[in-house]
C-alpha cells in the first residue's frame, strides 16, 4: 500500500475524464494521457474511465485495471444521495449519451430520478460486460458488494500480474 499515492478523485484527471465520457469531449484524451504519464505510480477510482479503458490499455500496457461492478439497487441508492450524480442528467446536450444510457432529452423529462439512475447503471453494466469480452489479462473485475470476499482473488491477481520492475 505504501507504494502508491491515492487522493480519491484527483483533479484535474477526474474532471477531464468526466468531460471526455459524459460530454463526449474526446479531444481532451491527449491531455488526460499526459497527466497520467506525469505520475510515477497512480491509482485512480474514476469510474468514467471504463469508457476509455481500451485507449488507456493501449497507451499503458503494463497498467492494472480494477473494475468494480455493483448491484443495481446499491448503485441507485448511492446515486440518489449525491447531487453531483443527478446533475449529470441535466448537463448533457448531445444524444444519445452512452455514459448515461440516455437516447433523448424526452427520456430525462419523462423519467423519475431512480429510473434515470437505472439507465446509467445499465449502460455501465453493458460497458463492463463489453470489457470482459475483450479478455485483457491486466483487468480485474470484482463485485463491489462482495469486496471483502473478493480480496483473496484480488491478491492473487496482483501477485500474478504485477511486473516487479515497475515497483521500485
């Protein structure tokens, strides 16, 4: 644990990732990549990055990707508690929005907050399933709701995939 610095959603990476993934600002990817390259070692829990994980994988082939998935109810309950999550639905202007799973402004107007959260949850589940289908050997998918039991699998993954030369 002492090898990595972790500061939660570190700025400006988190904001850039959100703009890239929620607003479709793919022109910002090079800037995000440069910020990641400036880090010697870095842990990021920015879930929007599942939408650019393949690009990140291509650029950082030795990186390890830990992808958490969560139950629909747990995700919806968490989103409903955070104003920031709900504000995403009212900021988008381009449709369809694959990050939120929303095809039109009408869906936003006609849906309850819980229904909007379910759209986003389903979009993320679909993306996670897509990433699983790619069979990347440096991706670890785990159930957030069962994370204590998943720790043993994670430990094994870290032991077999960690390139010791990058941890000096």
